[in-house]
């Protein structure tokens, strides 16, 4: 079954006025459930149910995870994606790997503010103009996080053969210090974080990878400095 991931880089919207998640506790590889208090400015937030955030922390790893949408809401967004998104093709659907242009092993498209582009792996992906349902999601995520988002990169994994290889989201286009918000739809699939010091042949320390199962309708916030130290990967899944 298909999986979509809508991924946005953020910039801070509000000055902190209390209510920020406490990221100072290093609960290494331990997930703790907590209620994240709402910020004062968010009184008009249109989400009625209380959200149950889970903090996932490790050495320089700081993520917040929440089941943001009900099954019905997530199904509707999934359908809207299927009906409305037009994925990149041709050169925009390729990346450079060791000097060679290869097809991206998934479908991909970006939407965002006028003139924005996202450079990665040798390619520059321009943002298409926002669609209504995407701005609804964007504004919802701004309401609950306090961060503005001006761009979304959408990955569609049609089945277990589609994937995204190990990478760091540390591109220059992303605003330093701001979280990346990642909304997942469809069949749950693990996102695996590996610390840069414990990868491959040149590993100099043993740090356990951190697996996060991304459920239908869930939101993962990857907070600073996670993407400076950890590589993320969505492996080939169940076929
Ligand atoms: O598919 C995902 O969950 C993550 C996508 C991702 O890491 C990326 O687009 O850089």
C-alpha cells in the first residue's frame, strides 16, 4: 500500500512564552509520553482533542511524535493527495549519486511559497504553488507547534520497494535551528535514525539506531540538532 510523507522545514513563528516542550532532559533512547502544554497564543487552535506527544530523545537526538489526525481525517488527506498531487518527472525526478544521474526510488514533488526551491543531491526542485488542502495542513501544524512552514516536500512510496536511503536533512535551504515536520499517511513504516559515529565501516562508537514507526496520520517533529548528527532512512519495507 502507498505511503505518503509530507515534510516541511519550519521557522519560528512565536517567541517562546512558556509551553515549549522541555528538551533539556536526555532520556536516552527512551520514549516518554507527555502532554505538551499549548502556547498562550494558540487559544484559537481549531484542534479540539488534546494531543498526546511522545518525546524521543538520544544523544543529540530530539524528536516529538504525535498522532495528529484520526483515521478518517488521515484517509481524507490520503485521498486528496492521490487526487491532486502531480509528481515530478524527467530531470526533476533524478538525483546525482557518485557523479551519475539516477531515478529517485519513490515519487516526489514540492509545494511552497513563490520562488522557493530545495537543493539536494545535485538537483534543484522548485516549489509548485500551494494547494488548499496542503495549506490547511500547514496551518494546522503551525497552530500546534508555533512554527511557520513555507515549503513541503512530498514523498510517495508506492510499495515496499520504494524507499529513501540514509541521508541527513542538513541542506542549506533549511532554516538553522528549526524543526522539520513530517506527516505520514498510509501503511505504517519505520523511519530509522543512525548516529553519524556508528555508521558503516568507519564507525568509531556503538550507538544503537533509533526506530520510529510512523503511523497513518502521525506527525514527527525532528528538532535541532537531530539532523546534524543523525542520518535518517526509510528502508525497503514489507512488499
Ligand atoms: O519518508 C520519510 O519518512 C522521510 C523523508 C525524508 O527523510 C526526506 O524526504 O528527506
